[in-house]
C-alpha cells in the first residue's frame, strides 16, 4: 500500500524534525511583570526535539539535488536509507555526511520490493569513513515485527524542525517558515540541520505488519516524524547485551497522528546479503 512519503524532513523522525524529537526540561527565567516563563532562542530552536550525537546510532545525512534525507551506517562504507530518497540513478548525485565528514557514492542499491512497500535502499560509498576497528554499528537482525510491539525505540533524523499550517505559498507561512508545495505536503516547515531524536512505542501496522510498524505518535513530548527524517533509523537498545539494533527505517508521516517505519522483518535479510 502506497504511503505519503516524507520528503526533504531536513523531516522523522522529525521529528523524524524526520524526526520530531524530545526537548528536555530546564530551569526557566520568569517575566517579573507577567509571571510567565521566558524561553530563549536556543530553547525555541529545539522545542520539537532533543539534539543527538551522530555517533549514538551512526546516523548520516544523505543529500541530493532533489531531497535531504537521513541514513544509518552499518559499516564504514555502507548506508541504509529509504528507497524513496533515492530518486536519481546517478551515484554522483548523492553525498553522505557523518560527523562533519562527507563522502561520495559509488553504487545505489534498492530493495527488490521497494515498489511494493519495502521502502529501503543502500548506498555504497566511494571511499570508507575513517572509523576505527572498534566502531560499533547498529546490528541488523532477522526477526519478526511482532517482537517489537509495545517496545520503546529511539528514532533519529535530520528532519525539518517544525510543521505549521496548510499553505500554497511562502506568504501563507509564519516568519521563519517556508511552504513545501509538493502535492503530498502543502504545509509550512521550519528547516533545521540538527540531528534530533525521539523515543516512541511501537504499535502494529493495520495494513501489513510484516512490512511496516507504526510509532505511537505524538508521544508524551508531542514528537512525531517530519520531512527529512525519511531513511533515518529506529533503534532498539538492548541493555542486557549493551547492543543497539536497527529495527526500522523511517518512511512516512501524516504530520499529526501516524508515523510509519519499514520493519527489519522486511529488509534485514537483503541488507545482510549486501553488506
């Protein structure tokens, strides 16, 4: 079943921002006349999410002339992202940036069932990132989506920071927002180049729980995925073993109550065969 696609969600999760993400509580200054809390510009800039370190889940930014998406390094030279982010067949159209270092792309791989909903692709880099042998990449394991239902996952993305109302032009957006006029969007967005994260509960997808899972959004912090979060990872942390697992790839959102990820059940075997 085709979904609305997260586009440029600089988007999961906004959150996604793709990835709208959590904002931590901090002491606030108070207006002495009104008694209202004063919010600094810095706090306003992260109101939808918690800034994250790319090294937490080996998260990269995938850039092309048509889109800005998110991806995950599963080795020093391979990136997992969303297939819908790979609009060009020319590897030279893409760059991948990790922790301020940029690499070009040598090969584009799309899941063989990408057109049937398995919205996952891989980029093979022209040269590996200079990472140490002890670098811990998120593990990709073959496992049923059923094992994830009710679990907490952390989703990451270089998504746009905030979402405003419907629009057909920039003139209809508030200051600092621009109108994304693509048919699936037609909304006001505020861009951000900051990686963000949010923690969500996994719920079953009603259409096909062998391919997708949904996130229970918005969460208690009001977070959800936004354009640019597409392709970003949903990570399950296993504290018993001290390991992190790539269990989903951010795919789509309706900007209010639905965020969908492609489940590892649908893509893990293919990713492992091409690693």
